[in-house]
């Protein structure tokens, strides 16, 4: 058996790209800081980020029209 300890993975902050060690002690994971975490939240709120798919307005109007 080897005594070599596994190194924790290094990941890039999704907001700024800063490399950081993936560690449970980082309360902002996967971000590097509170600032990057908040910037990401603001981007979602401003609809700068989006998940591809049919807009919800279209889905709701289909339900109201009876087209399933």
C-alpha cells in the first residue's frame, strides 16, 4: 500500500476563473469568494444566465389553450 496522500482537486471559479482547492472549508464553493458568488446570483437575476429550453410563457399558454 502507498503512503501517498491524494491531493484535493483544483478547480476554477466559475465567475472569475481563479484556481482554488476544492475544500469543504470553502463556504463559497464552487466560487472563490462571496463577491464571485453574489456576482453569479445577480447575473441569474438579470437573466444574463439561462438554462436552454422552451420559455415558461409558452408552456403556460399551451396549458391554458388545452394543447398538451
